[in-house]
């Protein structure tokens, strides 16, 4: 069993299954600051690469978009069956991990999911702001593609973008309907 001191714990590793707990914000600063980075996760995944079943438990406010996208990519490449359990909050980039790794997803009846447009801190002149806006639109397109793939025909791209524009919260029943 891999022992970790952080908030993205890998537990109960056996030949047949493993558990990952995403119970923190996700940020490139990593575990030294109480977050989890993609680099932290990468080193921990070696312990579970041969498991047949991966259970991912999420209670996270999200965090840095590129760290979350990297974590999603790493988890989606694992060849095992994956199941996600949203235990409480699954917001922002944590939703991309939950819905983008090709897993069956279960939510507690009291859980909430929140999606929104990507956010960036910008300073500088108008050209810096224009470039940042263009970059954020590209990032949002990537986020939409994850949600669109998961929802299939149940939501259009326009509907997903509207939900992101409005920073929308979904109950377990609403998620199930989409």
C-alpha cells in the first residue's frame, strides 16, 4: 500500500483494485502547500498501474486547469476499469477529472457539481488582455469537449457553454438527467 501524507491519497492497493481520494484543491504548487499537482499524482500512479479496478473518490473545489487536465489524462490512460464517487463537492477542474477519465460516475444524493468558464489573472496592457481572452476561449473549448463527450446527445455545445457562462451548480439528479 502506498503511504502518502497529502490530500490526494492512493489507498488500499491490491492486485485487483486501488482507491484514489481527491480531497483537496489541485494546483501546480503541490503537496508542500496543501494542494496536489499533476507531478505529485504521476509519481503515485506507479503503485496502481497494474490494478484491475480504480475507484476515485472526489470532494474537491477544483483548482488549476492544466494540472487537472494532466491528471485527467494520466487517469484516463490507465487500462483498468474506473469508477468515480462524488462524495461532496466536485467543482471546476475536478469535474473534468470526474467526467473525463472514462469512468462510471456515482454521486451521493447531497453532492453538487459546479462548472464554469476558465479563469485567469491578467495584468498588463490591452494586448495582454486580448491575448488572455483568446487563450481562455481555447481552454473553454477544451472543457466543453470533455463535457460534450460525456453528455452525448443530452446536451448541445451551446447548452454546455451557457451553463459554463452562468457558473452552474448541478444536483445529483440533474447530473443523472444529462
